[in-house]
């Protein structure tokens, strides 16, 4: 018997690379090349486009240019190679999965804290993607071999509502809504310290940390626009319960914004530093120990709203706070009432 081909073997992919040729309409003159190609609707993200352009696979008048190149009226843009889809490398796994909604186009789930969204170094399996493949079979291939169906992400230790796409065209249309900031995203989080105001807006670009590559920072030389709106829901001695609304969705955005204003999310070992030592001095010994050993972020994606990519119907999904977060709030309220 011959050797069974590996699921991700490139020899299985016999489809010829696609070639795209685009002229520049008057309305696009002066537009960045990466933005122009993104608006064509053929690519899910500017990140993917920038890799194509830098790699010389997207040319203007036969020349390799930068993603920031501003288009002229006489330009013709040719993407000389659009990599064909590669079979998914992920294996289906039967894992607990709370489905809030699904149809032929998409699925909305309530992700628990502790579950990684997609396979990555150190997390080859037991991810949300593995569970989705087992429950629903094929997902969109737009996100790549390790992230089928994944339109957006939640951190491992953040819980809450997440939408995934079953079809490529649905994935792209959902991605456009995220890119255009048309998605309603509200989170609830408990932060260290007492917020000075009842509500506020943080407008600070977020990018890779200049020294620690595992972290994000507002001090990055290549930060991208990031805006977080917040409002105080409840105050406790040493802590504030906040509602966040994301205007943008950068990696670790809420965690970075709140940490760099001196109010990190409770349970955030990466961005929290030694903040807990200041908060613990006003707590009972038992409650201080419980908080110190809290093994997740007190951050929950409570509300997700978007327009259905096929019907354009507004859809809003809500997830209640998990029991472990409710229990901790009850203990904080009990102490505050003494």
C-alpha cells in the first residue's frame, strides 16, 4: 500500500495560482496600494496583502513597490500570484462547545476561559478550531491552515462571544465589517484601582512592544490606531468593574490600554506587574488569597453585534458573566458592605 499523503502536503494542491489584473478608477487615485487591493474584496486582511506586496507578488506597472505606494490614474496593478487554498492542518476534536447560533454561513459560540482559539506553537490541539471542525466539518479557508473560520480572536484567558465563518465569501464580508469598525463589541472587566472618572476614552496606537516581543504596547514605533471606550459599572475597595466598547480591535487592546493607564485587568500576569500588591492591602486575607490565585483574566466579551453577511439582518448576541466571575464579584460586594 502506498504512503497516505499528509493532510497539509503541498503535492495535493494542483490548482494553478490565480492572476488578478486591476486598473485604477478615478475614485482610487491617491489611495494606498494595500488599501486599494483590500477594497477589491478579494483579500481578507491588509496583513496578508502587505506580505504579498513586500514579497513582490503584487506589482504596479511591473514594478515592486511598497504597500504605502499611492496609486496614479495610469497605473495597472497586477497580483502575479494569489496562493491557492491549502488543506486545513487541524484535526477535529470532540470538545465541549457552547453554540449560541449557527446556520449555513457562520457559527457564534461562547468561548470559555482557558481555551485557545486556534492552533499555535505550544497549543497544537484542544483549541476552539478543533472543536468547531468536529461539530460542523468544513470552515472557511481564508484564515489559513491553522485558523480556518477564524474572523477574530479572544485571548486564551478571556471568555465570551466569538463568531466564525463556514464559507470563504462569508469570512471576507465579516472581515470587512471588522475592518470598517461596524461591529458592536462590548466587554466587562474588573481592573485594579479606583477610576478617577465615571467614563472615558483611550486613544493610543497599539503595536508590538519595542523590547518584549511577547507583549504589545502603546510605545511601539509601528503602532496601529486603537480606541477603547470605558464606563464604570461598580466600584469596590481597590477595584473597579468596567464596561468596555471597542472602536478598534488590536491584539491585547483592552489589556494594554488599561495597564498603561495604571489600571490593569485583574488576573493579567503579562501586563499586571506588581499592581496586586497595592490592592491586596485593603482586602481580607482570605479574599486577597483568592484574588492572587485567580487563574484567568477578569475580562469577558459579553456582547457581539454585526450584520449577517448574507441577509444583512442585524444580529446581536449576549453572553452572561461566567460563574467564577460572578462569585468573585459577590465576595467583593460582601467585603465592601462590611
